[in-house]
C-alpha cells in the first residue's frame, strides 16, 4: 500500500464526521430518487399489466337503447378488433348500517364466462351461477371499505324497483381502478359500489331484452381512434347515442393517469431536484474540504509528487465518501420502496403488486453525485497545485485590512470586533461565501417542498367546499324532472332551501380541439354553488353565454369573448356556438356554467332540473337522510361529510404520503449541509482560533467569533431560501396540471416559518456540536 493510500484511510477516519455529513447529503438524495422512481415505474407497469391482462377497452360509447344486431355493423368497421355489448346503469343501494344510500353502477356480464373486454379479476369467492340470477359480484374496494362478507345480501333499486341480490364474489376491473359516483369527481370506495350481474337479470330489470346501452371496443393494430369515433357516432346516433370517446376520456383511466402524473412530479422531478441540490452541496463541501488541506497538498508537491497522483489521491477520497453515500442511499431507498407499496395499495386498486428493485436507479443517481465530487476535487486541487509549493505551504494570506471601500463601510456599520472579523473573512473569499450562502438557502425550499402540501390541501378544501360549492348535500336525479321537484324537496324537514341544476353531457369543440365534459346550468344568483375568478371573487352568471374553467379554456386554446361550439350529447343533440363571457377558477374537474334557463332553451325543453343543491339544518339532517331514501327518482345524494371523506382518502392521502417523505429527506439534507459547513469552517479557522486562545480569549469568546460567520451567512441565506421556496413550489405545480384536480400554489407564512425554524434548528444543533470541538482547542 502506497503512502498516499495510507494517507487516504487516515484522512477518511480523521474526517469521519464531515464524511458522514456528506454521505447524508448524497444518501438522502439517492434514497429519495430510488424510492420514488422505482415506485413510479412500478405503478406504470402495474397499470399496463392490469389493462392488458383484463383487456381494457380502447373506445367506449353509451346509447339510450340499441338492438344487439347493431353491434355487428360496428364490428365490421376496419378499425375494430373486438366489441363487447352490455347493459350498464346507475343504481342505488340501501344499507341498514348506513345513514344514507350508497350510489352504485350495475354492469351486465355473461353468466357462464368472462366478457371479451373489460374482464374481471376475481379476488375472492366465485363466479355467478347461471341458474341463480340473483347472484352478483361487487368491486373489491367497496367490499374492503364496508367489510362485506361473501353470502351477504345487497338491496338494490333497479329502475325504481327494489331487488335483493346475494354477493358471491369480489373482483377488480380495469375500468374501475378508481370508481366514482355521479356528481362527485372523486373515488369513494365506501359510498360507491360496482355490481356485476348476469345479463339476463339486468336486461329484465331495465327492459333491455335483445338490446344494449353500453359499448366497449378494442382497436385493431394500426387503427385510428380519431377515424373510428365519428363512424361509431354516426351508427349509434339514431338510438340515442351519447358520443363515443377514447380511453383518455374514460373517468377511471383519466383519474389514474392524473394520479400517476402527480406521482411523476413528486416521484421523479422533485427527487431529481433534491439530488441536484445534494450534488451541488457535495461540490461545495468537497471544494472546501480539500481546500482546507492546501498545506498538505503543497507538502506532497514539495516532496516531488506530480500533480496527477495528488489529484487521484483526493479524487479517491471524494469517491470513497460519495460511493458510501450512494450505497447507503440504495439500501435505504430499496427498503422504503417496499414500505411504500403498502401505502399505495388503498389508492391504486391494481390486483398485482410486485416491487422490483432496479439497480440502475442508484447508479444513475450516483453518476450525478460522482460528477459533482470530481468537479469539486478538481477545482480545489487545481487552485493549490498551480501555486509554487513554498507559497502553497503557507497559510492563506489574510484579507486585506483597512484601505478598501468595503472595509471602511463595514467599520462604520459594524462596531463589534467579533462581527468585523467574520465580515472580513466572508468578504475575503466572496465567491466561496456566496456559494455557501446559496447552499444554505437551498435547505429551506427542500424542507418547504414537503411541508407546503398541508397548506395546499387546506386551501383546496376551503376554496372548493367553503367558497365554490357551499351546499350541505348534493342530490343527483336519474332523469330530468320539472322544477316542481325543487319545491317538493324544500318541503322536507331539515331543508333550509334548495337550488336546482341541469347537468348536461356535452362535447366542447374549438377548431380541431375537442373535450368531452359537461355544462352545469345554475339558477341566477346561485348561493350554494358560486363560480369564482382567480382572486376568488364571485362571477355573475351571464343571461347568455358560458363561463368556462380557465384550465379548460387553455386546453381548448380559447379566451374570453371567443366563440365555443357546444354539442349536446343527449335528447335532440343540438349544437350551437356560444360566446365565452368569463373564466372561472376551479379545484375539482374542468367545469362550464350557464344560466339554467339559457341551457334549457338550448336543450329545447321546458324548465327542468336533474340535480339539486341543499342547504340543510344539521339538527334535522338524520331525518332528512332517511326521507330521501324513499324517493325513487334520486340516483344518489352526497352529504358534505362523504365528500370530505372521499377527498381525504384519495387526493389528500396520496399527497400527504409523498409529502411526508419529501419533508423527512429535506430535514436530513438540511442537517447534513449545515453541519458540514460549520465543521469545515472550524477546520479552516483552527489556527486562528488557537492564536486567539493564546492571546487570552475565553472559549466562549472564541466560539462566538467562529459562529458569527455562520450567523451572518444564515441571516442572508434564510430570507433567500424563503424566496426560492415560493419559486420552486410554483414551478413544480405548473408541471403537474391535470384534469381531475388543481393544487393551489399557496405557500403560507406557517410553511415558510416552519421550514426556516427547521433549518435554524439544524444550524443550532450543528453549532452546539462544533462548540464542543472548539472548547477542546488547547492553548
């Protein structure tokens, strides 16, 4: 073993505390990247596997009622590889243990075999018996949320008639990975059930013998979805077709994609930012660490060692520290990835969960860290070896005293010798000081990136449930009825007042851009659903025209004043161009609002509603829920508490899981950074501090001189970190815009204050640790 190699291990042991701090930086970045990226890739692969194994459809369509032979005409189209006809209807389920009905959807399946498309993955129990038309299978997520037992009875209202079925199995299906009910654009496992029943039983209940109302289509290889959809629309239009649409519009798939997109930001982009920051900090740490050994480097050079072996020696030291950090990060990231699988299961209802550790992920992350280490070592060693050995062996020349403009300004502003010494040290090495300050400032947004999600979730709840939708319950009817229904509901005990809505499925068209959604017709002066602008100010409904979601307008490439073609997908299917009179900001979904009278005129029908918003007196709410169960025209009603539960179990649950890990790793990186900066500062000033002790200064006085430099850098870095926190959060939120929900870019003083206090705590703890080492300096 050469002398340099022995020195390598001696240096490594001597610098073990600083090395561990650097390992903490590298390991945290690598672990977060490995954990998040591997789980994101797992989600994508599980989705693809589930879709392919259960033959998830590519194109979907609903009709009012069509004869079965019509399917042959669609199957004959060149772009169609397979077609599945079925009967699907929204239903209502009453449970004795529930205060309000459970919404549901019943879907017909062959009684003796799997369907061709959208197949079921049986998770428990058995398939339905063809000889027993009262047997059904329910979705696994509902069964788990309600603790459903096989053999249990389920009371379903089919077409206004009560019917009792027996549950013989539970299953998952690709079209219900996220299952949501009418009027609530969020999955709700406890209050929404999917029921699969034999075709004959469903057809008899809805008078659909020899007919269907739902289509699932698989595209042929090389087929064009854009060419096929208009052909399907043309064929089904005479039978009350609601318009065919691709998988990207399918409600469950859209929500899955949006959630995976959310994970892509929090699992790939955010960890890459963490890793990039950790690598930058690694560069700073190693630059200062190697720079502090300038006298040793100069001694080696004086002994005749060429520049390259010296460089390789310090490169080995940096690589050893970095590789140890990568190894720690790989092990920790792999373990946390497996832990995350159990946390993902309640949110992503995939039947197969196989976590795979991908070794190339820590290698990829480690490459960035190693490159940063090489650059830091090269800069530090190059600075020393370029000087003659005799000069490099001497301590660095102190900062010039007295004559500079900066010195004169500092002497007037700062009177304390201790503070003046710290300022001179910082001003003497301005580039290094700026890098250190910037590094310290980055620790604030790292922590804020994990903490701010609580602000965002609170803002989402306040905006959507406190300012936009202020109702206590939403009621969805199974068909449009006269506005007399409003007065009938208002007469029930517990209802303060009710507002009617007309919700209509439409296709928005702007040139070549289209979007399939809905228009909500609201009463003028609506109080329970209030459209709002970007400043959360109420926007009055126009007598004519449409208020469009800002995100939807951007998707269609439109602005206020421009015409928008709205194609109604029910009834007579009228189509008309309507001016956009305003843009609204929403949280859940992409919305469009019209005055209900204008919408009814567009539909060419009289005053009618198919949904209601209720203001409820809490003292009589239980009686109201029981009374609403007796209305056969009510498809579902959603008290606010179930909206909160659905919100917390889906959006809030997924976000907070990721946020907790981001915040934890942020704290680790902040602690590693601050401790390393303080330790290197001590190493750089050791001779000076020892000299001050010789001159008679106490340990406390010497410590205050050292920590004054750190305090000045922290005083500059923490406010800068708060500014960077806002910028980074807004940047990340702009990357994750989706159709299901919008995260508001809200960064409250609580988040910034908490992040600053955490970093400040790391600084204080590091100072306390360094103080013990300062006290050990002997005269």
